[in-house]
């Protein structure tokens, strides 16, 4: 079983001809509300692919909280570990997207900021996945519970902030995109160089490092070398949530017993699928949908 300790956000997406300038009011041409947040996205991605997933996090006692819990549960995720804060509001992401697909995102963390060490009960987990849309305290607790339970701990330090030492040393697998890798290292890195990726893994002192490379796929870096999973050539429609689809799929396959390399190949396919469909969770495939898409 996989336990995801992470965020849930109500995504409010406004379509605009162009992004607003300072002091300006614009009329949106479209408005959509959807279930999002990195933790929820990753949990849904893994669950749709057949993994047994529990999500730990927090929402408010408002209508948005109900919408998120229902949506995530409908994808098969166990949401009994998601606390409802009677006096808190549900996290929200306000997303402006222009006609060219450029975006501006503002996140109001709401209840996500209240996830505390006490909320993190990762009983029965073989794999624990966490990220940075919740406080350090909760992520560190997730890592500690993972180790106490002899489970593996996967960290997706996104959106990036400094990785506390208490966390870094507990990581079994770190998943980052190219921007996060540069921020984590505090230096530029040429991700086309195997030597530089191996050096990055050593500097971060993690046993296994997976770097997503957008349309170019992903690289899995471990003691046995650098393995590259090429990107699948697709017509990208909306890449939002592709990274979360990738991470959820990766952990689903690792939990099913795949080696890092095989899990990375699988995850790039799921990430590519997500890029070909609008939205985040709505762009994630079940195993059957993925098989049909890969054959088609
Ligand atoms: P993030 O969304 O976190 O910035 P990436 O852009 O690296 O992460 O995308 C994550 C994964 O999604 C990639 O490893 C790849 O599998 C898939 N992906 C993203 N964009 C594309 C694309 N344009 N074509 C094919 N696959 C893509």
C-alpha cells in the first residue's frame, strides 16, 4: 500500500485572451473548477493505475472540501486520512491561462498549511510519498513514519524550497523536474550529461534520483548508472499535472515491484498521456485506458 502525505486544492482555472497586467481588470472567457493539489493528483494517478492508495492531508469543512474528498474517493483513493478542519478553508489554486497556454498561478494553502506531524499516521504503508505543498513538519513526520514501518520514502520537493537535513537523509527516491534540480543543487546542471546527473545524485546524497525532462522523458539515476526513458512523441494539449501523473505512476509501479528503470519508462508514458488531455486529474488514465492509448 502507498500512503501519499500531501495537499488537496480546489483548482479554479480562468481562461483569458491574455494575462492581466498590474492594476488591470479583465473578463474571463471561461471558468472551470476541478479537484487538484499535488498530493491529491499523485494519489489519484497511482490509484487509477491499480495501486492501493491512502491520502493523508487536510481540507476545510466547506463545500470545496466536500467536492475534493468526493472526487479523490471516486478515483478509488482511501480518504479517511484527510482531516476536515472545522474552522479552516480548503486550499485553492487560482490559475489564469491565456490563449497561448501561458499561465499565472496563485495558491492559497488554506487547510494544507495545517497538516501537522500528528495527522501523519502511515500505518500499513510499503511506500510513502510526500511533497512541498504542506509544512516541513508533516513531510519530516511522513519520512520518519516510513522508516519506522520499514517502508520506502519518495520525496517530490515541489514547489521547491530548501530541503531540511532531517528530510534529505531519509529519502530513498527523489523525483524532480529540471527547474527543481537546479534549485536543489543551487547550480546549473546539464541534464543531457550522465556524469552531471550522477554528480547531482551524489551532491543531493540520495540513493535514487529521477529527473523529469518534459517532452524529452526522464532520467533515472542510481548506483547502477544513468538510465534514460525517452519521451513519447505526442501533441501536448495541456501539460499541467503531467509531473504529478508521472510521480504517481512511478510510485505505483515501484510499489508493484518494478525496478526503478522500468517504473520510469512506465511513468513517462503516463506523463505523456496526461499532456495530451486538458486538466490535471481528468487527464489521468486507468491501466486499460493507457494500454488502449499506447496501442492506438
Ligand atoms: P513538470 O510538469 O513537473 O514540470 P515535466 O514537464 O518534466 O514535469 O513533465 C513530467 C513528465 O510528463 C515528463 O517526464 C514526460 O513523461 C511527460 N511530459 C510532459 N510534457 C510532455 C510533452 N510535451 N510530451 C511528452 N511527454 C510530456
